C-alpha cells in the first residue's frame, strides 16, 4: 500500500531561507517557488514556464541549483534555500550580480536571478571556470533578449574579480606577516 500525498493538508516546515530560520506550514503539494514568492515575499525567482525548462525559478538548495517550480516545499525541511535576494550584502550586489550589471548582461531582467544563482553555484564550486563550463552551467536557462555572449563574459569577469580579490587578500596577508616579522 502506498501513501498518497494530500495536497491540501498542511505540513509543518522548518527551513532556512537566505540565512534566516523559518517555521511555516505549507500545503503538501505547494512548490518552493510558491512558498518563496507568495508566502515569504521573495520575488527574485520567477515563474516562467512552470515546468522546469526555462531556469527562471532557479534557487540554491543546500548550495545546489534547483528549479523551485518543480521542488515540493515540504521536501526542503531542515535544508538551506538561497535566493537572489540572499546574495545581497546590504545594498551591495554580489560579485556575480555586479559583473552582470557592469558587463551589460542584464536586458529585461526576467531570467537574471535564475542565471545568477546558477553562476553563483558554479563559481563557488569551481572558482576559475572556462567559457565552456559557464555555458554548461547556463544550459537550461532561457533568455529571449540576448545571445548569452555578455552573460558568459560577465561570469568570467566575476571569476577573475574573485580570483584577484583572493590574490590581493593573500598578498595583503603576506605583507602583514612580513611587517610583523620585521625588526623595528
């Protein structure tokens, strides 16, 4: 005998969204996208095709990109969800978001949050990807406004900026260590 999911039954849900613990009750068949947009007011993830094909609803679940329109919210219990809103640090954009803006890779913006999340996951896992890896990470993300060239270039620029920041930080640390060891 198999248990059937009662889509109308409320299911208690504890989930961390953008670093904040949430305790909610969600419908058994409620999607993560509905929970984020309609219950939590996080509208970065977009409802595009609602079939998992366009990538506009992509968020990170425990650090991995998922299509929120296909993810049942109840399966996210005790997990971490990160949305495009969660990438912001105050009013400062994340390196990926800033690179997309600086590179002119944002057109109408509908697909941008989903692509941003996919690129964020890629750069966290692989800090120095090549253009082929960036295109692979973007596969399944549809954009009707651009030919993807500027998006790929922006992703590579974000990777370079992060690498440079890391190198600058390491160089500063080396200089600090040398200064500490220097005789007065």
